[in-house]
């Protein structure tokens, strides 16, 4: 039976950590309720990090289950907010080591440009071993090639670009769906032979914010309101940068939050996302 494995942003706890959940498949179809995935010590799996200053290592988790080290046991390759990658080694029979290990490249933690490590493990170059692909907060798709001998753990090169990040250019904060020609930011990847031609294709999910003048405003009215808002926003930001008194900073932050809410008076925004298919040639 197939199961569903998911990461998460963070648990509701002062010690922030993105846990992993499993929805176990049921005989005859369907899935059970999500349950927290624990290590062999019975405690929830949490990506290892140095302390509160490094909490981005442990949040916004993204798991990929595969035999990474070639020992016949299922391992977990996981990404995080920081853009690094970790390994929970499998101990057999669905058990995992309680503590993760950083996945390295040239002796240092493998890391993407941007944030949101998004591992997908697959033999991308067809040489018989596992490579690692990832999306990124900056958009695009990266590829870390395995240059090992095909036995044991992969030996990875630094990330190279498979798909360039090409953000659509908005006009004064206005971005319409018709302006989108390819994936935007916060990309997530899946690899499969989608069109059945024997070649691996890449599915890319993204995030995009569409913008249009608020209802009842002409473009000219929008632009006038936008220019005034931008000027006020810059002024508040400059005051905030100069402020050293805690009370003054708090008041300026409150003022900026209220100012940001006023954008709704002239700008309608819709945060959404799409799935793009990149066919391999």
C-alpha cells in the first residue's frame, strides 16, 4: 500500500521545528489520519541544528524517502527553510536514526541559492546513480550531480542551474496572469516521464502575486495613489532605520503595518500559484 509523507512549516511550540507526518495507506484505498513520524528513540524527527539562532535549519521541512546510502534501507533526504539538506538514516523496518546528518559537498553543507531546500532524488543524467534536484525561494530548478562510483552515498557537485529563474516584470506593482510565461518564485519540483517519450520531464509548482487596480479605480488613479503610498512608505522606512529608541521603533512599526494595510484601498492582490511542465528534449 502507498503512504503519504509530508513535511511542515513548524509545530506550535516556542522551540520551533517542522515535523514530518505520515498518512498511512489503508487496504482497499484511502489514508489514515496524519501521524508524526518519530525516530527509533520514539521522539519526533527534527532536523539537527546548533540552537535558536539556527532555527531555519529545522523549519519548513520537505522530505524525500529513498535509499540514499545504498544499504537497502529507506532513508529520508530532507530540505529546510535555510536551503540546506539533511539525511535521516534508515535503520530498517521503517525506523530512522533520531538525529539527522548534513548532506555535504566538498566538505561543506550542500546549499541552494536562496531558501527552501526542496530535494528530489533521481538519476537525472542517466548514469545509474542518484542525483539531487531542488527548487528554491528564488525560483528556477537546480541540479547537484552525483560524481561518485555508484556505490554507497552520492558524491555531489555544487548545484548547477537546470531551469533559470525568470521572474515576470510587473508594471508599478501590477502583474496579470497573461504576463506569465514560466514558473516564478518559491518553486517545488517533481520529476517524471509525464509525456511517455522515455525522457524525464520536470513539473514545477510556484507562487505568484497577481495585482490589479482596486475596484472602481482607473489605471491613472491607481498610479497616482501608488506614487503617494510609495513616497510615504520610503519615509517611514527611513525613520525606522534611524530610530534607536525602542518605543519609537515600536510606534513606527505599527505605523508601517497600518500603511501596508492601506494598499488594499488602491491595489487588489491575489496570491496564487501554478504548475508548469518542462519537457525534456
